[in-house]
C-alpha cells in the first residue's frame, strides 16, 4: 500500500523574477544576521560566498558572485545605521 503525505510548500518567487535590488537586499539581510550571530568575517570573500550559498534561497554561485560586493556594502550600511540608532 502506497501512503503519501501531503505537504504544503510555500510559494516563493523564483530568483529570476526578482529585481537586482531585491536580491541584494535579501543577501544583505542574511549577511547582517550572520555577522551578528556567527561573527562572520566580511573581509574573507570565501566565508561570505559560503554564507550566501547556504541560505534558504539557495542562490546560485553566479548570482552570489555578481551581487556579493553590493550585498556586503548594504549589510555594512545596515549595521552602521543600527549602531547609530542604538547610540
């Protein structure tokens, strides 16, 4: 007897449907979270690349390499704004 379990998979936009700024924003948020929780060293490109490849969005390596610098810059801006807001 074949038993199947029904699963609900939430709909996510395919990455190809997202604009560049949306992809960078998502990546930056993941980098901020990694910096705050895992002490990610953003000076190591390999660590940043691995962090972005391991996200739930499962970015392809070409997407990570194309947008990584902008995502790092935006993540640092978010962190600076956070520090200024706490001061």
